[in-house]
C-alpha cells in the first residue's frame, strides 16, 4: 500500500528583503501527527500557507501523493484545496451563529440540509460546543472561537489537516479539549495532520514526528523520542533543556 503523504522540496520564500523560508525539505505522512516547532517569526505560518496553496513559494514544489500541486492550474489547485483544511492562528469567524460557522463548508459542498445538521451537531458535541450552537460567533471567548474553527475544519473530514498553533493563548482546560480531539481524530480518520507550535510540551504530547524550524531552515527533525532525548544540534539541545524558550 502506498502511504499518503505531503512533501515539500527546496522551498524558498521571501517577503521583501526578509528571507522567510530558505530551502525547506519536509514531509508528513497519513495517520501521523507531524509538528513544526519554532520561535516567533521562524516561518511556521508561511510554510503552512504554502502547503495549503494560499501562498506561492518563490522556488520549490509541494507534492501530494507524488502530484506536484504547485504546478497545477487554478482548477487543479482548487480540487486539492478542497481536500485540505487549515485552522488559522487567529480565529476567523463569520458574522453569524456558531452552527452556521461550522456548517459553511458542508453547505458549499452541496450537502443536504439534514446531512449538514447531523454532521454539524456531531462535531459540536465532540468539541463541547453543542450548547453554543445558536450563539453569535462574535460573542465567543477566544477558547470557544478556537474550538469553533477546529470544528469547522474537522467536519469536512479533510485528507490534510493544517493546524497553526491550535492551542496558543488557551487555558489548560480548552487546551486539553483541543489536544484530545486532535489525537482522537487523527487515530480514527487518519488524515495527514501538520501542526505548528512554539510549545515543546504540546509537541511532546501530540506529535509523532517533530521538525525544528529556525531562521527559515529545518535545523533538526526526527521521531518525537529521538528529537527530545537525543538532539543532535546545539539549538535543539538548548531548546530541549529549556535554555532557550520559544
Ligand atoms: N504577507 C507578509 N508580508 C510581509 N512579511 C510577512 C508576511 N507574512 C509573514 N511575513 C514575515 O515573515 C516572517 C515569518 O512569518 P510567519 O508568520 O511565517 O512566522 P511564524 O513562525 O508563524 O511566527 P509566529 O510564531 O509569530 O506565528 C516574519 O518576519 C513575518 O513578519
Ligand atoms: Mg505563525
């Protein structure tokens, strides 16, 4: 069986003079949680946006199951974008209630009303949001809003799930809810999951594979045990020992 994976090759991206990504090679497999860890400004969000085909690299390619996505025309890209869901670092919610915010992707895909209702209700229950279904999205707390964004992504059952700092700024109980759902979802549905964080405890708890992004380069990567127990680079060692904190 061929393992589904997403892969980038020699990715470069600058904004003006700032070289944000400098020759990134990275891959993530189906059924595993891959974590990109790095300090503020290291290029995590930029890398996820390129994977999601929202940003175009200056150089380099994105492959999904050996299909080069970056070479496709707009129609081809749209086809693959529909297989992905990204949860952004800052929750983006529409001017409507929680139910509509979660239902939007299913409605765009043309599902029948009762299918939309069932699937949205299920995911709202999973994320502890069912009682908020009629609440206006703009009146939610940060943690609730972040959960709504995750629900909106998960309800689509994407093949590739991109999570940009899914628990930053959340309290421990919201963090726990989100981490449990991510773990459970990854086990059951087995998508490719890539999440970014600057929190090593989150990486340890969730990830199977960890890649350290530093100044636009992947300094070190490996399975979670080797990464934290046997780091090879000085930067990783300092980070793991708590001498530098991201
Ligand atoms: N659209 C843009 N235009 C100009 N500069 C940008 C743009 N997007 C990102 N940058 C710059 O690129 C660098 C990397 O940004 P990016 O958001 O990818 O980092 P990050 O690792 O996600 O950081 P954080 O942990 O703060 O979210 C930063 O210096 C940022 O200011
Ligand atoms: Mg970011």
